[in-house]
């Protein structure tokens, strides 16, 4: 007779309830210090808000006190009394009596900032706990077919938003600090090839006008379709990554930079094919269709081996928000030392749902403001591509202007530099007149002069001149290069 194995019942664990991290005494000490000397508020008001207090009453006291002081009035237990006469008592004390007790027990305002930072840090820890709880509950309660990626993205976004707001800010700094940075920038420019203070684009005339791509700048590269915006951006990204030289003594680069390329329109494979085509000088359509010979294949292999070692990272996720882009850029900065960002292209980014509901102009404003803030935060140049409105096509002169930028108000305002790509050849090809006419002869002359040439128009530059730079454009390989000026060409022999 067999005996069934009886497993022991698990003993249910007694649930352990933990109180969120807080420090009531620090809150009381800070409020008391402010009530005794209103100048204590100046030490914490730049980062501390009423929502950071765990005790709701303390938060309301802090908010009322701040409003009084900002209005130029004195905040004391007497002036605050009318705000709290109908509040529930605190133990045996009415709230006005409690305010008096806070002021009486206050010691000094010297530690006011330390109290404020303690309250703030504990509030951040409580928010971290809240994010963790939401993650756990969502993971438990989500339907079995719900993709976890969306939850990961949401949690990551909330964490990075918390990290973004979790900065006290440096406030004022002595002018000598800014002076030191300016001198260092000049010294770096002196040491670099070409004497550039920013990252070299690889286009000599463009670098001369811009001084390279400057840290913290938002650079808009705009143009109509088929002008070569993406080609120019990939050419610049390739050059910046190729010239990257790490500084063994610091986390900064001696030259070039680690590049993060957000390709919202093209896949990573399409982008890689483009770069291979540019560098191997083989038309990309031949590569895609396999119409290559053994020499072509050897060149492709050689170029691919060079590209493998480039510090060029591609994110091909479409339709991401500017907050998600910022989160990924911060991660790459932390992990790889990101030094340059390309966004292809701006109109494919989305803002928050709240801004989207207010209209596209408000959403684009949030996107451009977010990109500019990210450039300043990471101290890297951001090159963002942008579409132009169709009104360009209705003018006789098709050269773009600042007013042609879509939702141009915010883009033009937030950008430090605005570049336009323009190819006269493209428009001439579409306006071919009938043969054997005077117009056709003139057209032939114009198209020969425009063949293989492109213009980069600097429409705006905060720290430099505007103007036009001419480049060579090889359409078969979608490749831009420096255009030899007439004075540097060899003499013609008749």
C-alpha cells in the first residue's frame, strides 16, 4: 500500500509594512528657519517645491510662505495665521500655535540648504519607489499578449524624466569660470588641425564659416525632398566618427566624436548601404541589386572593414518622442561618451500627448525646445534635419529662406544655426525646354554650369556670418565633397 507524499504547507509570511523614506524633523527645522529669517528661502527655492514635503501641511505652509515672500511681504507665524485658521489641529495644537512652535524651536538658517536637500532627496527616493511599484503592478496585471517593450520604454522615460528634474542647477557662477572655458576652447582650436573650436564637418569652406560644429548648438539642416539632406548629414557623421581620437587622460575626445544617429525615416541597413556607397563610390542601387563585379565587391569589403571600427551608433526606431530620444542619448553619453547627435528628421519626432492635443505648432515647439535643452545638457552639437514647406516651389528663385521652415517660428527661434541644402541642377532638369530653341541653348549652358554642384546656405548663425558655401555633389553615390575653387584649378591650355 503506497503512501502519498504530503508536502508541508507553506507558512504564510507576515507582511512587512515599510514607511516611505522621510524626515519630519528636517521639514520642521527648515520651516522654522524660514519663519525666523525669510532669507533662508533663497537657499532652497531654486530646487525645493511644496510637493517634496511628505507632510501635506508642511507643504502648504512652505507654499504659503513662498507666496508671501515673493510678494514682498514678511512671512511670520502672525502673517500666516489667517491662511491656516480653519485647518485641523496638529495634536494638542492649532495650526497657528504649531507655526509659533516651529519658529520658537528654530535654531539657525546656516543649515537651511542642508535641510532642503535632505527633504528633496527623500522625495526623489519616494518617487523611485512609486515608479518601482507601478512597474511591478503593471508587470503582474498586464494581459499575457501585451508587449513588455512599451512598459520598458514607459519606465525608462519616467526614470529619465525624474533624473532630468532631479538637478538643483548650478545657479550663478563667477565670470572667471566662463573665462577659463573660453580660453580652453581657444587653446583646443589652436591645437586642432584646421584651427577649429568645434567638430570638423570635413567641408573646408563650411568649417571656415562656422568654426566647426559647436558644443551645445542646435543646428537645423533643411531642404526640399531630393536636395540631399540625409546624404550631407551622413557625410558629416561619417567624417566626425572617422576622425575620432580618444583622450587617454580624460573622457573627452582629442578630435572627432562618438556619433549617435537617430534615423527615424530610413532603416539602419539602408543607412549603412548609403555610407558604403558614398565611401566605396559604387551606386547604392547596384549594391542593392547585386550588379557588382569582383573589384566592386573587394572595395565594399574594404570599406566595410573600415566602418566596423567607427564609433557611429544608429537608432532606427521610428516615431519616438523627444523624451525617449533624450533618454537614449543620455544612455549613450554615459556608456560611450557621445559627442555628436544627428536626427533624421525633426518632423518625424513626436512630443508629449498633451502638446500634440494643442496642435502641431505647439508640439514642434516642444520638440525643438527639447533638442536645444538636450544639446546644452550633454554639451554636444545636435544636427537635426527638417523639411521645408511647399511654398518654395511656387517662387521663381527656389533658394530656401528662413520663412520656408515648417512651423518656422519655433525652429528658427531655438536653432543656433540654420543650414539649407540647395541644388539648382535638380530644378533645371525638371524645366527642360523644347529642343532647337533659344531657351534650350540657354538651358544647356545653365545646366552645365550647375552640374554636380550644390549650395549650403547658412541662413542663420548666432556666433558667425551667414552666407553660401558651394560643394561638389556626386549624385550616383549621394556624396558631397569639397569643391575646388577656380583659383586652385590648373591653368587651361587652349
